[in-house]
């Protein structure tokens, strides 16, 4: 393959503050790659507007008029980062030899896209961008992220540590990814499951160029929880184990009270009674909660609801009207 068609997919949710700068930097890079004959001149940047409430979509449209290398996909409503990214990947897969996914906020060093391409040309189907230094993330975000990767490793989920969704996928890796039909998406857990030859490129993560994080704590926690429960049944086993343990403990406590009763030491027994009621009740609730979480997941999966709806697509259409300035 001489000059691959590259599409850079960028999910955007209320990103009007960063859009122009991101579009400028990415198109400058892409154009220079085209002039250097690294990629085909059919390459482009696909901004996926994930149901933004601000002017993101209008900005995408007007940028596309001036600079047709910038294209857009408008989703009918906000479906979240993972689904929006998947929408972009699915649409891009039809016209690209390889796809790079990146966030809109310029936190990830775009210059390594060149190295991604080199690795791709060396025969890697997946190239992971990995954050070398996270000094620009808050202390809280760094420690919770580290704890999360450790925990995932512990319970046997294969992840590339410190890799978010900044990566290159070849057409064939992408096609394999699109065969995963699950509703609860956790892309960074799915991609290592694809297989094929892969490689890692390290970079420094910068601060968000402008605007605020679209991942508040609540979304972050639910994302982490999805990551765990979509890939592992260890939490359910853990609950079973705890239940078993509490059974043994109560049997031992029972034996002890029996002996005490024979010796005539029986007191009111109120404390132990209350403690065991609460203890066992707590464990049961925990267990039911975790099982419920999995049942909820199954419920969502069996419905097979579509993950997104495309409202407008200016990527697939105007392929012919490409010009580079
Ligand atoms: N994003 C999205 N839909 C959402 C939330 C976020 O498409 O519902 C996009 C967002 O515009 C950005 C990327 O996902 O391009 C990552 O979000 P952000 O940078 O806010 O997350 P952080 O870097 O703080 O984890
Ligand atoms: Mg960010």
C-alpha cells in the first residue's frame, strides 16, 4: 500500500471553544502529510458532533466550506464519548485504510500521528498512544486512574495502561472491532481483544486547550464501572466468596455462643444479634446490587438498541469536492 487514506476521527461534545484551534492544527498536520506523500489526498478529519448544545456543528459546517479536508457527522442526540467515537469509526471505515481517533481538546500530542503512520506502514494494525507523563492531569485524576488500571489488571482485564482512546486502527482491525455488537461500549478493553500486531507510541499529555472536561466525576465513575462489569465476572465471584466467608464466621460465632450458653455465660446477646443481622444484611444487599448490575447489563444487551442515529453526514457525500489549500 503506497499512500493510505487516513481519517482522523474526533468526537466533540460542546467543544466550540477548542474546535477552531483543533481543526487548524489537525488540518495543518494532515496537509503536510499529504504534501510529503505520506498519505493519500483523500485523507480527512471527521468531527463527530455528539449532540452538542452549543455552536460546534455550525463551526464544523463553516470550516468544511473553507477547508474541505474538515468533515463532519452530526448525531441525533448526545450518546456519550464511546458511542460517538464508534459512530465516527464506523462511518470512516468505509473510506479509509487507517483511522486515528483523538479527543477534541488537544490534550494528546498530535505530532505523534506521524509515528503512528510509520508503525502502521511497518505492519501494525493497532498503534496505541500511551501517556508517558500525566503531570497536567489533576492529582485526583491521576491517582484514581492508576488505581483503576491496577484493579483491572488484578481482576484479569487486559488493558494498555495509560492508554485512552488515542490510537490508530487499520481497516482490517476496524472491521473486526465493528463485529463486537455489545451495547455497553468500553473500547479500550475491546481493542486488545481484536488481536493482530500492535505497537505503542509514548507521548506527554498536555492540558486541555480550552473549555472544561466533559467527564465529570459521575461520568468517570460510571465509565470505570462499565469497564469492569463489561469485561469481568470477578465482582460476582467476589460477592460469592464474601457470602461464603460470612457463613463460616457466623457458624463459628454460633459455636462460640453455644459453648458460652452451656457454661451459663449467656447475657442479653443483643450486640452480637444486631451485628450479625446488619452484617449479613449488608452482604446480601451488596450481592444483590452487583448481580442486579449484571442483570441490568444483560437487559441492555438483549434489547440490541441502536447506539446512535446519524442526523447529518458531510463525510460520506462530498468525496469528489476535495481540494487542499
Ligand atoms: N465527548 C463526547 N461526548 C460526551 C462527552 C465527551 O463526544 O458525551 C468527547 C469530548 O468532546 C472530547 C472527548 O470526548 O473530545 C473526551 O472528553 P474530555 O476531554 O472532556 O474528557 P477528559 O479528557 O477530561 O477525560
Ligand atoms: Mg480531555
